[in-house]
C-alpha cells in the first residue's frame, strides 16, 4: 500500500510537469478573411472555423488596428455554418492597414484554445498591433485542474468497482470495504466541486485567485462542462442513498435485481458525465463514441476498482474469504477486460485516424505508452487468473491466521453441534485411554490435523505449503495489477489533455496559402552548431516560406563539417517572440529523408522572432542554439 501511495505521488508530479500549455482538441481549420489576406475593402465580419464544435467566452475576440487600439465589435456568436464556427461583426467600416485578431474559445471536450491571425485592408501597414494571445492556460490553474481530474478518475474507479465487488462477488465480511467506499465517495465529491470552482479560471487562463467570482461561477453552471459536473454531484447524492440500501441487503442476502439494475443505471449515468465533456463529445460518430466511452470507463472501474477491493479483502478480512468470491470476481474481470479491449481499439482508431499518427503525433506516442502499460496489466491479470484457478478447488481462503479449532469441534459452525461430547467419542473409539489426558505431542498432532482439515483455516498453513504459496502469489499479482492500473489512469488523464491525431492531421491538411499581393521573399537562415566533439560541428539551413505573418512551411537541412549534407537522429525547432510573450511555438519538423520539414507553423505577429534549434548528433551528444529571424507583415 505504501508503494501505491508513492506511485500516486509520482503520477501527481507527472501531471504537474505536463500541465504547461495543454494540447487542446479543437484546432483552427480556417478563417474568413484568411490569415494574412490583403483585402480591397473593409470586411463586415470575421469568422473562424474549427475542427469541432466550440464554446464562446465573453472575451473570445479582441481586434486591434495598426496603431494598437482595440476595435469595437459585436458579441461573439456562432456563424450560420454551425457550432464549429465563431464570428464577430464590425459595426462600422475599418480603416486601412493591418489588423490583428486574437481569439480564445473552449473546445467541445472542455479544453481552452487560443491563437491570433492578421488581415490587411488596402495594403499591409508598416507596423502592426503588438498583442499577445496569452498562454492557453495559467500554469498553476492547469496543474491543479489536471490533478483534480486524476483524483476524480481514481475515486470513481474505486467507488464503482468496490460497490460492484460487494454486490456481485458477495464477500462474507464486507466491513473492510466500507471505509474505501466512503473515502472514494467523498474524494469524488470533493474533486468534482474542486473542478467546478476552477472551471472558469481554467477556461479564461487566469489564476486560481479568480475562482470564487460569482459571475464566473454562474457562467460555469450554464456551460456544458459545468453542467456535467453539477449533474455528477447530484448523482453522487443518489449514489449515497443507494449504497445504504445495498449495504443492508448485502448484510442479509443477495441484493434484488431491481436494486442491482438501479446501481448499474447510476454507474452509467456517472460515467456519462465524463463522456459528455471530453473526447467522445466531439468529432465523428458522437453517439457511438459516447456509448463506447461510458462502457470503457465502467469496465475500467469494475476491473481496477474491483481489484483494489479484492486486495483490501485479502489483507484485512476478519472472516474466511471463500474461493468462490475470487472466482466470481475473475469472471467479472474477464468480461470487463474484453469490453476494455473492444472499446479501446475503437477509441484509438477514432482519435488517431491513421497509422502514421501513431508515431508522428504526441497523442499517438502517448497511446503507445498506454498500450505498453495495458499489456503489462494484462500480463499481471493473467497471473492472477492462474493463481485463482489453483485456489478454486479449495473450499475457502482467508486473509489472516486463524486459531485452530479444538479437536472434536464441528467443521461447520453453522451446523448443529453434536450432542455427544468429545470425551464420549474418544471413549467410544478408545475406551482404554479415554480418561488419560493427551500428551503435548498428541495435542500438537491433533491440532495440526484439525487445522489442515478445517476449510476456514487454510491460511494457518505454513507459507511453504501449496495453499499458502498460492494465496501469497495471488496477493502479489493483484497488487501488481492495482499498481499498474494506477499508472494507466495517470497516462489516460494526460492523454485526455492531448490533441488527437485525427484533429491534428485535419487542421494541418486544411490550412491553405493566404491570398497576398505579390510574392513575398522566402526567409533563409544559417544556424551554426558545435557539440564540442570531433566532427561534431556544422550548420543548419532553415527556410521559412513565405517568411511572413501567418502559415509558413519549414525546411531544414543539416550540413556537416565538410559542408556536405549530414543526417542526424533528431532535430527540434521552435519560435519565440519574447517582446510579446508569445511562444515557444514548436515547429514539429520530421525527418523526410535527407532533410527535415514541417508543412505549417503559424507565426501570428510580425517582428524579430527567436528560432531555437536543438541538434542531436548521437545518443549522448546534442546542442541547442538560437538565431534571430525577421518575420514580415
């Protein structure tokens, strides 16, 4: 259990480290006017189109003229094309020059997105507005929000899994499971309330200090993510009432079918509060995706939460645990794993969109990590089933050592006692020794024999015996499953904050060249590097096309010390406009065979940007260098 606590702490630290700007799930597909366009006359409106439906904020659009003054606009609204668009109109005509549009919206799966673009009226200005789009999220708020989501995942898995184990597997001593159920319920309630309070600052990109603004709380209560959190709190109240009924019935007899059906419906409704506000609620095949997401979360809870309940029962049960209980859970776990695999394959296909995205996107690489962890989890589960099968023929197993029953005591305490005394039976069997007290050796032999024959005292057998070894092995394999499961939940939490590969590919594929006047010059820069080893120096030629505000293609060629083209195992490139606190904006360059390239990187504001180039020439040797580059309006 200490190891599990340490693992949870490490995963919380991982969530803190990965919280800096989130990879949101709605990507800008296009705009009207297009980014960098030069128009003959003033546009009447600006419309943005995204890869999925989006939510609008009070300050979703900020438009600045060439002198850096804010332009008056209408309130943001969805365009005629649907909820995947955002639009503002101008009450009067704009002047000439270059205008900057900074925007911020909330994607359908609850993650905030921001960016900037420019367009010109008449002709581009010599100067443009110097505005910052700001960070996608406040680092402290984002970290706290991610931790709250992780705690909610853990709590719902423990709550649903433990209650299901109690109702379906029916352990004879439910007392050890009452504290985990109460803890999970309170943790889920606290995490849900915590997420609701942080919802507004998370969307606005502000600090946690703004969380208790009443107007912000009221707005959160009317948006879909906030409504899902409020619904979750209401369902938790119903869950508490149902648990009290279920606990009474479990103590007496098997719960009735209507009670079990109600518990299943409440569990599905709880899972739906996640599906309605995350990946499944946006993109393709939404009804099927939400159904798959609900089943995925429920099967995860039944497996991992049930495993935790089994582990606690094995460790703390004060009465023998029949092997039938372990066998029942084994069947439930097998069904849950089957559903997990089927829904997981579907959700992976839906999120990736192509095999290439599995290695070319952050979402795909995280998915590979999760796949490896799940493979380890299945291996541990296979071991648990093996030890369960070996224990199944035994009448029962128990968690703690038992005091051996006295010689002559009935094997089943629930059966009526034999009216004949032990002394009578001894006398009948051996009259000549009936009155003589047994020797110490005989007493020891009789007690050991009784312990071996009594099905409730299998744990009293020495660890080296078959039953003791099997039970110890089962404990270890179940503990391994729980530990790996906690890690899988951590990876899943990070994965839900990462742009799916399908959305990334769609956004990149839909970006088109902006309409411009004339043909702007291409920007070419030479960046020298030296890792400090023999032949570890050279230069990188970086070409930005068109080298101006908006979408730019990137091409990088590495030259070695002999000025010939050189191949390197890794090259990373990002852009920062420090004066406006923009960036670093990564250019996800990939090896195209002899050169590195990225189809599009958006540089929203003109100015002197800093290119940061990292070149790795071997497994151990790399260097990071910078170079200034001028981006024209």
